[in-house]
C-alpha cells in the first residue's frame, strides 16, 4: 500500500510541476503585457508635474559651487550656521565679536562671553551695525533661536532679518486654510494677498496664515497667535479645525545679499466653517480669496500672471500630494517628494 501511494505521489508531483510551469510562463507573459500597457496619465498630467517641479525648485536654490565654499559657524565646537565668505569677513571686521580660527571656521571671540545673554547682546551689536550700513534689511524686532536643531539647546537669539546672514536654521508655521464642500467634492483653499508695504514679496499671493517661529513660543501657540493676528480667526475655531501635517525644508542662497536661508516649515491643515470669512487684522494681508483646487493647480504654470509666494507653493504641493491630488503614476512624482525636503530638516 505504501509503495502505491508513493508512486501516485510522484506522478501527481510531476503533473503539478508541469502545470505549474505552464502557469508560471503564462503569468510571466501576462506581467510583461501589463508593463507594456499605455501610461495611465495624460500630456496634461505631465505638464502639471513639470509646473509643480518648477515651483518647488524655485526655493531650492543652493548651487553646489556655492555650498562648497560656505564657511561653517560654530558655537562650543558644534556647527549652527553656514556663512558666505564675504559676510564672514564683514562680521569679523565689524566688531571684536566674530573671528575665524585656523581651520577657517567662524566662531565667537571671548568678548562675546559664554552665556545666552552675553552672546545675544554681542551678536546684536554686530547685526545692528550691518543694518545701519544697509546690509541687513527689513528689520523686524523678532528673535530667532540659534541652535543645532529645533529640539536642541538655544545658544543665543538673533534678529530674524539677520538670521540668513549667519545661515542658521530658521523655522516657521504655514497653514493651509481649507473649506469642505457640502457635496463631498474637492475642498477649497483660502488664499491671502500680502500687503504692498511688506518688506518681502509685497502684494504677492500667500497662505491664509503663515509666520516665522520666534523664540519663546510653542508651535501651536504660534499657530493660534498668527491665525488671530493675520486673518481674524478666533482661537476656538483654530483649535477645533487645525491638525499638524508634517514639514518641508529647503535651502536658498541669495546672490544679491550673500545670505544663506536654511528653512524648515511646519505644515498645518486648518478646516474652517463654510460661513466663516477671514479678515485682515494686523495689516500684513490685504484681502482673501477662496480658490478651488483647480485654480491652485492652474497658478503653478510658470507664466501665471499672479503667482503665490514661492515657499507657500511648496507647502501647498505637500498638501496636494498627501490628499492624492497629484498622481504617483506621473513621472517626476518622486522628484517632487525629494525636493520638498531637500534642506537640513532637524
């Protein structure tokens, strides 16, 4: 009996092996057929992806030849900034606060002291001189922390307008203001127009709310504050409708100012009631518009006559990716993802 079953098992195994081989071949053929199928996107999709890449790369402006010649700025032996050689020479000659060591690293001298307060005062003295000389412009009287990362020790604080001259990490909060549609279709997005008196990007379109992350405030405290100040959004509406949605990072070099912007933006999605209309409060925004997602996508065309502020596009594009408004089938999708976090995100 055992010999019979053994013989039957061998025969069955050969038959199964033969059928399995045929099945595998047909599956392989089917897979090749699927790969050679027509692409699941249109020429319009391809052009949109090119537009999106154009917008994201507009803030990622750090040529390798520039990066390679930047001088590191160190505090207590750790790097907190990256400085153009021209600016390094300026700050060294402006006072006795900065110096370059034998390794060509920018540091603070003994005159700056070793405490938070003494360093803050010493660096402020230098930056005020550069402001008076017309080099640092758009002074805001707003302090930015100087550290090796968002969650790390703050060595001193520096005027926001001067931060990029020492190439320190700068942080901000950007809010996508959204309104859900009653019919379940795509949400709409609130867009603001910056005041014509703003020192940077006057009159350009912007987020409903956005702001730098100053020293002394938590991220959510800053979100609530900016929502009240810029768009008149009551605290209870902000807390009820907002949720953190990740972060983006980028690096930009200004040839004109020899400044190095190393930026991390914390993104938030804020869903507002359909009957709520934001209003300008502090004079930073002139007016607000409620756009469809299609209008937002249309504005990404490089030739669009009234574009949104460059770094806002990156935050908006991150939202569009998360919500599936941009298809991963289209070539360039992964390039966009890489560009959105190309900076030093820490």
